[in-house]
C-alpha cells in the first residue's frame, strides 16, 4: 500500500462503490493528507459492519472488524465511531450503503 493521501483514497473508494451501484457518503472529513479512514457498511434491517485499518508486520494495510465479523446494530457502529472521532479529530468516516453489503476495500480483511 502506498502512502496515498486520505482525500484521494476516499475518492477512489467512492468511485469504486458508486460505479458498482452503491451509495457513498463521507460522514466526516478528517485530515486531507494523513487522516485514517474508517468504513461503515450499511446493511438491511438497520444493521452495519465496520472496517478499521491497521498495519501488518510488513507495514501493509489490512482491515479489521473491531465489532466482530458479524453484522451488528447500526447504533453500535455509530457509538464506536463517535468514541473514535472524539479522541482523533483527523479521522475520516465513510458510509457505504449497498444492498449486497459490499465494502469495496482492496486490501485484505483480517479474519478473527
């Protein structure tokens, strides 16, 4: 993973998702250059999944699901995001509304 500026990375994610028919909302804009991007995927029945980036031992980005791999109540995701953004004002929050639950992330997802 290159050190792509956050605003460009968000634009690329938005392009991938929207070109596949999903809706993308930038709920929070963080630091345009170095902000960390958290991805919330909306699912039917007010459920959601959350993806948070981490670096592996080689320095490559991969995605974790801090609330677990199974969908959770959307309010639980919102509460987690609020706690994180309260501590780190540079965070970005991107919300993807896709009826198929796709996240459109190119990097690996860590299996719990």
